C-alpha cells in the first residue's frame, strides 16, 4: 500500500480543519432558529410536555436540514477545489471534518440559553413550565453532514469525470499509451519502423 504524500496529508488536514470550523456557526444558526419546546418541571427535572408534538420533532428536523445543506455545500466546494491527485485526501477530510462539525454544531447550539434554563429548572416549582434549549433526540442526524458531503463529492465525480493529470484532452500521439496517469507517455511509432530506429 502506497504511503500518503505530504501534499495529501496537508490536503486532509486543511479540509478537516475548514469543515470542522463551520460546526459552531451551524450550531449558532440551529440554536437561534429552533421551534420552542415546552418543558414541565417535575421534582427538579425538566420533562418534555408533549414528546410527540411538533416542537421536539422540529428541533431535530431543523438540525438535519442545516447539516444536509452544510454537507452539500462542503462537498461541492471540495470538488471544485480538488483534483485527481487528492481525491482520497479530500474525501477523508470531508468525512472527518463533517463528523467533528456535526458534534460541534450540536454542542454549540445546546449551550445557547442553557444556563438560564438550568437555573429555572433548579428553582422552579413542580408543574411549572419553561421553554427549553436546543437538544437532539435523534442522534442519527449527526451523520447527515459527513454522509451528504462525501455523497455530493462522489456524485459530482461520476457526473463530471475529471481528465487524468497532465491530460488536456488533446488527441496527440501516444495519448492512448499513457501509463497510470503519470508522466510516462510513449510516443507512437510511425508506420513500418520502430521509434528508436531499426533493431541491430
């Protein structure tokens, strides 16, 4: 198995870092746009007043929508910035960065208003209601970002296949003899004789 090059490692690290940094921004968006969820205080604990209502489902749905959109944009941007020589590094960066970004988005969004919410729950009387903060019940949506990012990149690669490195689409001599996408390009021999001259 071939060891990754320095360029591939750099591509992986940069891609992972950039995608990861988008997580807190997505979390701020999520935490500030969620539907309000009503909780009932029971013996110092907050219980969802209507677990099957639109509020709790909407919180998960809003996170999924933001994660899907972010993953799609990341996949498209990575494809436009990439090339054949760093496809694997970009895909790994999208996957690792997407997972990290999703986790950071969840934690960041959950922190918005968490302190005051916990204070009300601690000191509230039984039966009192309070509006809750963003939190995920369906943890599976955390995988939406990396999966969509990788899928978008792969789909673009299938639809718009890139030319091999060094190939400009010219129909010049020897193009059919290029080996493995490297710089080795065997010149086509004129009809009736060897490129290197007659054998001795």
